[in-house]
C-alpha cells in the first residue's frame, strides 16, 4: 500500500469516529478507500487498490439505478397513448407537449414599518406614544 504525503482525518463509517492518519503512514485497505484525494498520497496518484474500490462502488451504484428498459415495462408510454387515440394524457394538448415552466415566486413587498423599529415614531416626537 502507498504512503500518505500529508496528515488526513477520515470518518470511520462503522464506528462513526474520526481517524487521524499522519504523514508517512500506510492506512489499511478499508480506510485507504476513504481517502480519495490524490494530493494526499505520495506521488500525487491514488493507489491501485483505492482505484479498484472506487470503480467497484461506481459499478454498484449504477446497478442499483433503474434502467430505461425497466421503466418501459410499467405502462404505456406517451407515444403509445397518442397512437391508441387516448387523449387523456394531457387535457387541451398532445401527450408530446412539455409541461409549462414553474412559476417564479416574487419578492415580498417592503413596507414603511421595516425601515424603523417599533416605537421609534413616538420617541422621535418626544411623546409617550399616546
């Protein structure tokens, strides 16, 4: 395993504690995978074991994402609805039209009271506000 070029603090995913690895140490494989910054390693390159682990994690995350083929089997698509003559997909338009963009929220109107603190009007006049 490669050595660290600088001190690194890593959160242990199992024990939920911070681990400190000093410059020149060789962390075990389970903790080396957590150090993904190439600048932390000697030579400025990730060790091969870390690269393999990162690639394996990326492959696992891609496997868990549903593909387009899986979503096609759930029901008819918009083009199939249009071909069947079913216009219930969107009233007043075709199924291929895109939805209108979301409305933007306008800023709240500032009132005159926001410029002054409460009770300042009475204090400026020299009265008790009565």
